[in-house]
């Protein structure tokens, strides 16, 4: 069956190379979901996977005339999707590291202003124990005073994900602070 699929793909590629545009539509129909699944395997994000598949199709359309062994269309296309997915992961890691470095420097700057406040130092230590994703959301929301929508745009996350990370980060901080017998220096009156 796989050999038959390769033959059909090869025939479609040859047809497209000869100028029959409808062959491309059939190739897209046969391969688009496979490309999306391949990209999703790396990115774990459906929307990003679809974007990568679309970008891959643009490259494939531009380069398909250079494909000499048309029997290898599938592996050639999947290799393009894989490279684009890995490039996206590298970019995300760089962006995350740059964002993390920036926010850590802002924390240090703001803490220098607030030296001597032990409550702030205890809270800082508690925040450091949170997962990185929650740390960043906490810092963006409370220290940088970004709105939820702005945080969604900065981190390319959905509003639900940002809300969830904030909620779980707050809950973990409450637990950590209670566990350490942390009492704020100024207690607020009960209403």
C-alpha cells in the first residue's frame, strides 16, 4: 500500500511539475494533515503546527520543481516540516531565555530598591520555587503590572492558560508561605 501511495505522490508531483495545478491541490489534501501532525509532535501547539505546515507548503511549492526523485516527495516534505519545527523550537527557547533574563534583571533592580524588607525577600524565595512558566506570569502580572491580555500577547499563550498559571502560582505561594510560618509584618484587619 505504501508503495502505491509513493507512486501516486510521484505521479502527482510530475504532473504538477508539468504545469497541472490541480495536482498540487490533491497533494495538499493527501499530505497536509500529516505535515500538521509532524509539526505538532515537536511544538505541542495546534495553531503553531498549522502555521508551520502552511509555511512548509510555501517552501515546497517554490522548490518542488527542483525535486529530482519524485518518489521521495513524502520524506522530503516531512523533512522540511521537521526542520521548520526545530527552527521554531530554537526561536522559542531563545525568546524564553531573553524574556527570563530581562525579568530577572528587573526583579534584581526592584529588589535593590526594596532592600531590607524581609517580607519581599521571603516572597522572592517562594517565587523561585515555582515552575518557570508560573514565575514569568507572576512577574509580568504583579511586578511589571501587565494586564492578562498583554501577558497573553507577550508569551503567545491563551487567556485561559495565563489565568490558570496565575491561579496555581498563587495557590502554591500561599502553601509555601504558610509552610514556612510566614506572617506578614503588617496584618490587615478582618472585614
